[in-house]
C-alpha cells in the first residue's frame, strides 16, 4: 500500500520569516530552534572514523546488524551507563541511520495499519505522530502516558510511545511509573516504544541517567514487548554521523533487522567504528554533559529575568516555557526583533509554549542571554 499521508504540522520552513528578521537584528541571529549540536566531535570518534576509512567494512558492504565490535560496544554501554544487562533480559540490538528514521518507520516495521491505535504523549516529538500516520494507524494522544487508565481500556492499542527525558518538556518518568506502563502495555498486547535519546542528560539532583525501560526491575526481567531507542547525536555531537540503535524484544528487533537489510537501511562501515568509539568514550560524554548543564542554567536564568516562567528541566536539552503573549508565534516575532529564534510550541502540540535549545555554542548562548536581560 505504500506510505499513507501525514498531517502533523512540523515544517521548519515556517520559521524562515522569523530567521530573516533575526538576521537583521544588531549582532545578527542566535538560533536556539532546531537543536542541532554545535560542539566538536570527540577526538576518539574522529580517529576511529579515519582508521576504518579503508577497512573491509568500508570497501565491502557493511553488516546491517552492525559489526561484532559495535554490538559489544552497545552491550557495554547499556551495562556501564544504564545498569542494564541486555543478555539477561533477552534483548537484541540493531543500529539505525539516526533515531528519526527509526521513530518514523517504527509503526510500519511493527506492521501496524488501519484500525490499530498508537498511544503517545499529547506534547511530544512530532515524528511519533507522523510515523503512525505514515503506517495508516490511528494516533491517541494522552496528557500523561504514565496514567495507564487513559489508554489501557481503549480497543486495539498496539503500541505506546514513551519519551523520558522528554523533548520538549524535559520531564523524566520514574522507574516505578515506567514499570506500570510496561505492565499495562503487556496486558493489552501492546509494544512499549521507549525513546531514551536524552537518557544521559538527566539534571535531577543525584541522578546520572534517566530510568531505562529495559532495566530488569522495570521490565520484570524480560525485554518482551519493549523497544528502546537511543542516539549519539547529542551525547557525542554526532548528529551528522546518523548513529543510533534499537534495543529490546529479541524477536521484534530481529524482524526489523531483516526488513532493514532488504531496504538498505545500513550505517556505513567506517561510521559503525566511529559509533563504537563514541559509546566507549565516557569522558567525552561527561564533558559534553557539563557543557549542556551550564548552558541550560544560563538560559533558564535569562529567560526568567525576561519574565518567562522558566525552570531548569528535569532532563533533555531544552527550556520549555509558556509564551508571554499566550501564543508561540507572537512571542517568536518579538524574540526575532532581538535576533533570537526559538522553536514554536505548536510543533510539539502546545501552541501556547516555546522551546529554547541549549545545543548552541557557549558564545551563542551567552549572547542570547545578554539580549534577553537588556
């Protein structure tokens, strides 16, 4: 049948006029909208890429399921950074060409279609909804996915999107609530799709990372009906490398890997080597985490001084605030006069909000803060 039409309003071209205004402001534009990393790629990653540039996995066809070394690196990363033993919960892994394509194709790879229902947070990353629409399935938006009563009795629920820490709000779901979601999904035969791309960007006091859906206590010792998505785009500034993976239910991941093989969704061989290096370079990830934390604190303080009800997020890389005017587009226009471009909350299902990204450089963040506090 091919892809179905999608209707979600996620067109970055809609902010072009605001960028034009911002570029004309004194000092030019400070872009805090898309969230594209601006810091250097770790030296270990660049060296691994260069070393693998003429390896057999470069001049020959690379493995769809990833090299043995990459798969070991993913196993090690889950064990060392997330406290998860993939083998003990019978979880499989497959690398993906960035996390966005994995999100957009997820409903289709699960064979969902007309009559099937996919649950997602009302305020969330737009590609969840777009991917469901592409498959021809129906979207059910709920205020809080952890409120399982809001969806567990709805007929034909086949999948449940979880995003913790959340883009755009930064909210983190506790391990207990995550366990409730997994249990409720299994009762109705649905798959939990846990987008944990910001897992290591947890700013709660005493926390080093957000809870994982594959933690043995959360999933009751089994990866059945649970899929976790992760990306190196933010933790290692590798957005342009397109390095991400799916981990979870062994049978589901295996089927997805076979489909990916047939349609050529394969990470290039040298990039697989770079991805393994990025997963193992914990020092570089910690340094990047510290940069983001400092930028978020600066942005939060500056926005608060401007009159926004801003607070340090629980997690992720964005400051999520209510528009001073009550309408994101009106605030976008006012901020553009200062040379600042944010993301309109309408893209995420909340037109009365704005999202400010902390992925710009230290200099750009400091410049934006200075303009906000004039």
